[in-house]
C-alpha cells in the first residue's frame, strides 16, 4: 500500500510541475501575441481534449502524464497551410527578445512555484 501511495504522490507532483511549466510558456506566448495551437499535458493518445472558443487553442490531457508541450504557430512546420493573416502571430516571426521570454517562461514558472511552496512550508512551521 505504501508503494501505491508513493506512486500516486509522484504522479501528482510531476503533474503539478508539468502544468505550471507549460502554463508559463503558454501565458507568455499569449502575452507576446503568438498564436498557440495546442496545450498538452502528457504524451501519447489524448484522453480528453477540447477547443477554447475564445483563443482557438486545443487543450489536451494525454495518456502518459510525464511531460507536456505547448505547440505554437510556426511557419517552418507547414508554410503552405498558414493564412497570411496569421503570419504576424507565428513564433518564428517574433523578435529574439520575445522568443527568449517565451522559452524561459517555463523554467521561471517552476522557480516561482518552488519559492511559493517553500514559503508555504516555512510559514506553516515545524512541530517539535
């Protein structure tokens, strides 16, 4: 029973880290005006997916929850299928400073999460 508890705790911890990391990429990409095509938690076959009516982003929860990704519009992948109106919103058309910010946002989000969690543990105190 202890092994099962540890396995569930590990999956929850990895899940929280992945969601926070990928949401960091997603939020900064949206702030920079980049069109996000898919926000996926996990890899493999999608278990649950829906499309946001506001942004058009496809949100996906997949079978293997050990990672995730944010797929942004990029004309290097399929230049013939992108509308001319969407080209200014492509990742590769953004200035280098915006691309650096988008790429760095995931690790920064995890760093902020670590600070918040450490502060919560510190504030809760330790019983002696």
